[in-house]
């Protein structure tokens, strides 16, 4: 029926008494199981293996970090993929490691120094970097231990760090190559500047929030030749070098080319025409400050305007005059006051809510600032990254994310890669005493002689992260690992860093590896949110430490909850009650397997031939193979939610609630039939546990090794669909399920307790149900009809007839009274709804949603009346 082989020791028969406690206690088994897997080397990858490779890198978490739900979510999905591929016979490598996280790590250590009353400048660069390494070795990287708690099957012997010696060599190598190919250059451009962290920061490190500001309208110039501009940043006017208008704006055409007096200064500035200006916004005229605004910088470049920096790195005004030494926000108020005193404020300052960038690390308002920085010329690299997806070498999943990818790669600006930090990869460029500039490779010696200094800046963390798929494998050396495991098979990560990380890996991978893509598939997932769909944040009070849930419910429960919510590219809501529900599922698997082992479930020996199996056995094996095929298809399409849901319902509903229950009479009867069903049940549990293992590894390992006696499910074969299907058996059991479901519903309607037994006569002749009478009676708690049997209710279903004698089972008088009360309430509801819907005046005035609600109430009342009337008719007479 299904493949049933095991890599490693052969399976043997189970002990007569299963070695399973009565309850599953995750905390008592998870840690020991994980360490056993690591000690036996299950997660290691052999570059010399002749197995086909399957490679995934961990998106390297920051060394400063700890495991949050986003990490747990992503790691669960990657672990599921690699565990399955390992079981399918691939040489799998899940590459672990961490990112040195320049700004984040430096900030942490600087805060620690602040507690000692020191700064990094007090220590000097060399001593400070040594202090950061000390912190990293002692306190950083706690996430590694948390990954073990989650069950991450990573190759720990290959763990890498973006600042270790090998990866640092990779960084210096690619910088040198890009520099020599004139794809890295140094230039003065506008960057995002954090006055608190004192460095340029990348776009991903800028968080935009709606802030309350003030829109100020200022008159530049005098009389008929004056121009009014509006701004929320009055302090930057000190650096204005032009006023710009649209070339087609008739209001200002006569002024283009003239100069105008800049208020509060002695300078005159030109009026220029530029198509960037929106003539419909405000007055149609804008101030141009090239040194403090990216759009203004571009205007300045087009018109040859000077760029005047009016603030230092702390965002303090540096120009001469009464505003020198003021913080930018203090200067804003002082300048507005000075303009008002000169009569330059055209209208009252009014509130203005607008989007403002903040540093994601320290929440300081970002200051756009003209600065000399190092840049990557991205045009040829981005084109190559776009072509790789367009020509099919790389697939993006889900496909609708392709548009976002192309929007970015087709419109990229050059990448600012330098940071004014001390912790990070130092820019490998040296400056000589006579203006010389040389870039060194990793094997080059620094220039000798007096006056040579190395560039003080370090590289953006994303620069080294972009090398991750190949630097971790030993590049630039031609290592066995690089030959075996590059390109990666899949890059699974969040859609939020598609541009910031994935695109950059594409660019550098194609460049460094001679046009070979870094991965064949980009699989994008969404963000984890709370159960109401709100972003998780400490400030919102809804952030969750996943360790708390793992401590309370077990790692498998958290993993299954996360996987069950993982639809490609879609955000994932999660609540504690869902984790609790997954814990219940793990308990259900445990209890059902324990029951099965106690009743003869086994994997010893071959499966009996189909003709030796009952319809129930053939049904569950047919369904089992269908589920194997479905799960495989969902894995290949990254449909984690669907595969998890499929396994949940098959295991709980079909195996445990139907097959096990239908087979109980067979087990009770003993003999050959019980032996056959025990072998079938063992087969089903074996396959189900293997299918579930990649998502919930701990409980499945315990149960599978107990069931099979084999070494570990981690190295077991992945189940294969044998192709066996039995539609006739599936149709037969569907009829049994239909009868049982209908009679159970009737029993519930009549107020019978689930375990309460009642006499019944079953007429099953001529139907598919006849061989299942004993099982049906067992499931429905139906006693055989005695001589004094008196049918008080008759249920025709599935071509059969079920007659019940409820005369001694319920208090007919009390039940009739209860139902009569419910019927009266339903009829009253129906009457009220009909009167409202029959009132033309009401219908003319009431909102449509109110009318729709009343129609819904009417339909519900009519349904209740029909149901209660049927229940009353079915009650015994008397």
C-alpha cells in the first residue's frame, strides 16, 4: 500500500506493553531528544555525499536579538522543508549563523558603557571593538539556545557569523572586485542620517510615522516679484539655494531666471523651472535645499545649484548668526518667530500631519543630509537580478509578489553602503599623504610609509548579509561545500525584506558566482500578528515571547499553530488559545497511539493483501494514500497551512474518530481480523507520524520510535503514495458515517447523553451498511431490540431504517414541555419579524442592513420552528 522502509536498523516487533506514559509531557522529552539528534549528527551535511543537495540558509538573526514569534514562524517553515527533504533522501544543509548587526550591537555596548560613565570615544576605536567582541562572546547570541528549544535542524558545526574571519575575507574580496570594476565609488549625496546614532542608515532602518507638524507659508522677495513657499521644516531655509516652479506654470513664468532675496540672510537665490514641482500643491512654488532634502538635491544637480549644509552631525545649526548652536527643533521655532517679526509669515501657522522618518533603533527623527559616502552602482547588478526572474532561472512564490520585485529592481537607486560606526567591516580603502586612494584585497598588505590612513567608515550590515548564500560555504575559495551546496535550493523569508536582503543577494550572487543564481526559488511568507490582525509590538502590549508558550504548551504546539496559519505571502494571526488547541492535537495523537499499541497496532511484517482486508481497512488505506499525495503537492507549493490542516483533519477526524472507533469491535473480537486491523492501524500511524514529523518533530519522534522500534523518524523514509485507491470502500464507509452522523444528531436533539444506551432495530438489508451493524451499534450506543421493543422514532437514512425506542430513555413530559417553550419563543420571533417586514413605512425608512438583519432573523426562526416541530413529532406518544 505504501512504502515502509527505514534508513538505519531494521524495524522489529514491538513489546507487548508500549513504553508510553499515560500523558505526554513535552518538557520532559524535548530537550533530550534534540541533543540526541545533534549528537548523532542527523542535521550535518556532507559535501562528499552523492545524494542530491538541498540547501537553505537561515536568514541570519541579529547577534543582539532573541527569538520572537517572527523567528519562530520562519524557522518552523524552514525546518519543515529541510526535515522532509532529508527524509526524501537529499543531502540537506540548513545553514545557521548570525549577523553582527552593526548599529544595533554598537548601540547595546554603548549603552553599557554609558552606565559606567564612559563613551566609545573615551576608549578609542581598537579598545571599543575589543569590548564589543567581548560582549558578543559573553552575552550575544542567546538565540542559538532558543533555536534548539524550537527544534531547528541546523548544521551546527557550520555555524557562521558575518564578522568572522572567513566571511570578513569574503566581504573584502567582493568590495575589491566591485571597486576595480567601477561598481563601487565615493560621492557626496543625500543620505538618511541619525543624529543620535551619528551614522547614515539604510532605508530599512527608517520607520515612517504620522507626526504632528506645522505648515508655514513664507514670502520670499518683495512686492509683485515675491514668491510664497510653504514648508514644515523652516530651519532648513537657511540652506536654500533656489526657489523652484513648474516650467508650465503661467503665474511664475516671468520670474524664472531672476533672483530673489532669501529672508533672514544676505543671500540672493535664483528662481528655476523644474518639472518635479507640482503646480497644484500649495502655491506651486517650493524652496530648494539641496543639502537637506533628496528631491531638492536632484533639482540642485539638474540646475547646478550649490548645496549648503546648515547642520552638523548632531542636527545643530552651524551657520553664522543668531541661530547658530541651536538644535534643529529649537531653531525651527526661533526662525518662525524671526520671520513673523519681519512680516514674512503670510498666513497663520497651521497644524499639518505628515509622514516623518525615524531611526528604527533609537526613534530619533531622521535628518536628510548631504554627506560623502561609499556607493554601489546598482544599475547593471539590478538588471541581472531582474533578468534572472524574467527568464525563469529564479521563481518567486507566490507569483503575485513578482510585481513588487520588478518594481524595486527596475527602479533602484545607487546603494549607500558606508556607515559612520566602529563595529563592522572596515572600508578597505587607504588614503595617502598626496591624495592617493587605493583599495586592498584580503591578501594585500597596507601601504607603507608616513601619512597613510584607512577610511574610518564601516560597511552596511546588508552588504555582508548579501553574500550569505555563498560566503557561508567558503567563497572566494573553491571549496567542496561551495561546489555541492551552491546555489541554494530555496530562499524562504518575509516579504518585508524582499528588496533589502533578497534582491541584494540576487545582485551579489549573480556577480560573484559568474551569473549563477544564489537560489532557485524565493518563497515569501507574511508577518506574524496577534489574533486580531494587529502588529505585535511591546508598545502595543501584545508582544509575545515564544518561549513562554513553548514552556506552557510544548514546542510542537507552537510550531503546529504557526504552520497551520502559514499561507504564502499572507500575514499570520496567532492567539494563545490556538496554541492550546494545537497542544490538544498533540495529546490526541499521543492518546490514540497509546490506545493503538495497547490493542495490537504493529508495523511488523508486510501488509495483508487487499482481499484479506475489511472495507474499513481498505477505506483508511485508500484515504491514507490520497493524503500522502495531497501533502506532497502542498509542500511543493509552500502551502504549509493547507498541508497542516489536511493532516490535522485526517489524523483527528478520519483515523482517530472513525477508523479507530469502527475497529474497536474488531479488536475486541480478537482472532485473524484483529491481527489484520492491528497491522493496518500500525501502517496508518507509521505514515501519519512520518507525515507530521517535519512540523511537529518531538511528539512524533517519541511515538514513531515506540511504534516501530527503529532508530529515529528524523532519518526515516518519507512516505510515498503507492497509488492504491478503493473508491468502493470509500463510498461504503461514507454511508456508515452518514448513518452515524444523522442518528447522533437526532440523539442530541432529543436530549440524550452521548453514552446513554437505547434499544434500536436496524433494517440494513440490501445496503452497504449490513456488514457494519455491530460497529454502528457500538458507535451509537444502540442496544438490540428486545421482545417488548416499541419504536417511538423511525429514521430513514442511506437506504436503511433505524428505529429507536426512547420510552425509557427520556422524560417525555419534561422534554415535550421544554420543546414547547422553545417553539413558542421561535414562533414569537417569527411573528415579530413578519410584522416588521410587512410594514411598508418601516421598510421605506429603515437602513438596508437593518432590513437584511430582520430577514436573517426570520429565516432562523422558521428553521427553528421546523426543527422543533420535527423533534416533537419524534417524541414517544403518551
